């Protein structure tokens, strides 16, 4: 659904009526259900009278005047095969719900690649109050129109060229997704998928924010995954909480006898023991973490 034009003067309204009626080739239908064939002089004058008021001539004299009508187009996908009668009814119901006091007149254009309904909607209502159609109103009209077609059994969805407030919404969503992962897969394989190394448990995660995949390895991953009932597609928080240094005993041998021992910091692979936090309820304000050793 979109606004394609407007008329500011009574003459402009007549021109818009002639345009959507294809100079009389198409039948018009107004918001009260009356039909017009403007090839007939009397019916043409009746259609003009329906969409204009006497005071329009005083207020709307030239193109600098406020708009009198909007020219709107309602369309649906060709694959939906919406009938002319259902299209008219869906548009009529949509506009009457949104603007119950504003008159309009419609025509169905089916001689194009995408059949659609043209509508001329009066901007001043029956009491002289003007409507101001904003982006959110266009969204409402699209959603109501799609809903009316769905009620009539058509498989259609509402789309928006511009989603109101989308930028700020996406920014909030990215902040909310920081530190969250989708579980891609898990199992047991050669460490870092190197055939020369021994088997180790692993879990592959995809960040929600940047869609980056990363694989973590850990001895206790299997039992933790089973205990927490993690499945591919689960969304979890997973973070390394920091290294912890371990100490072991270095035995002192003198004259082939154990003479004592002293604590030392381990080196190599045993020096750092990574501690991982896993939380299956990442959106809770307070969360308990299960620690996984690697």
C-alpha cells in the first residue's frame, strides 16, 4: 500500500477520478457502495459531487491550497490470486475502520503486471477535520489490508518498505545479544580437529550478534551438556571467566631417595586451566553458572 498522488483543487479531484477510471473504461465504486460509469455524463457529475464539497471552491482555488484527496494504491502478490470483489471489500473495510468519516472512491486496475485497487480518499472528513497520514498510519493500513485478505482465505503477509523505529530497535537488540551464542554442534573429535592429537570433547557456538562461529574444547563438556540438556539451536551464555594458576609438587631426590618436595607452578599445557561459564537462561537478570574445565 502506498500514496502515489494527490489533488488540491476541485479540478484536480476530477482529474484524479478520470485517471483511476481510465477515462470511463473502468467502473468506479464509492465508500457507500454506489457504482459509477463516468462515460455517462450524469454519473460522471455524481462521482465529482461525491468527492467534493461546495466550500472546496472557496478554499481550494489553486495548487498552493492544502490537499483535498490522496491517491492510494492497495496491491497484493499475483500468486495470491485475489479476486476483484475481495480486493474491493478488503480495501473498503480497511479504510472504514481507519477513517470512518472520510469519503473515498475506488477503481480496480487489472491491466497491469500487478493488479491493484486505486483509491481516492478525501483528506477533510465529513465534519471538516483533516487527516494527517504518517508513516505509522501507512503501516496500520498495510497490516489491516493484509488482515482482511487473510480473513477471506488468502495466504498473504504484510511487508513494509520502511519499518518504523527499526534502527533503534536493532541497536537495542544487538546490545541484548552481546555475549550470547547459538549452539551449532558438539561432540568428540581429535583436539582442534588435528588427526595427530588425541580425542577431546568440543562445542561449536555461533555468536548471535555477528554470526561468527567458534569452537571450545573441554574435558567435562560432555557431562555438562548432558546435564543441562543442551541441544543444537539452544541459546546460551558462554564465557571464559579467567585463568587460574595451579600448583603441583616437585619431588626432591637425593642419593636415589626422596628427600622432600616443594610447590612450583606448572608449565606448558597444565599451567593455565581455563574456567568456562555456561548459562542456559541468558535473559534472566540473575543467573547461575556451571563451570566447565578445559
